[in-house]
């Protein structure tokens, strides 16, 4: 459902781990609490993100930062408050995002028939 592929990043050897992708997907679609590293990145608390990231995530921190700033919905990141509001679906922000993704998937299927 979420397109994690970014050929620009893969060409320079920077691809998000499957664990990070799953954590982000569960957060974005289901409102599940991400781990400390992902939550810090979403809140733009980069000092904490560097502190809690494991070695693999430290090597791709720029890739996650770039995906969040360029690919994630604006309402799901920026502060710990924004992360909490997304998780608890305040104002239906997460619900609206999921509906939009579902509509895009439907149109994509119809356009390939």
C-alpha cells in the first residue's frame, strides 16, 4: 500500500530496513506506537533519534528523514504532539489518509485492467 521504493536512495545504497518500513506502515495505517527511533524521527527530535537508533538505522537515518519529509502526510509528523494526534486519529486525520490510499489503490487497479 505504501510505496517505500525510491530509486534515488537505492542507487546510493540507502534503503530502509524491513523493520523500519513495518513500523512506519503500522503507525501510518493503524496508529500503532512506533519504536523510539521512528517516533523521534517523526517528532523531528533528531538528537534523540541518533541516540536510540541501532547501527543499521544510523546508516539510513537520512533515508527515513527524506521519506518522512517528502512522502509522509504532513499531519503525522513534526512534533510528539502531532505523533500522538495521528495515533489517536484526532480529527480523523489517519482515517482520511487510509481512505485516500485505498482510493489510489482502486484507481491503480482499474487503470491497469
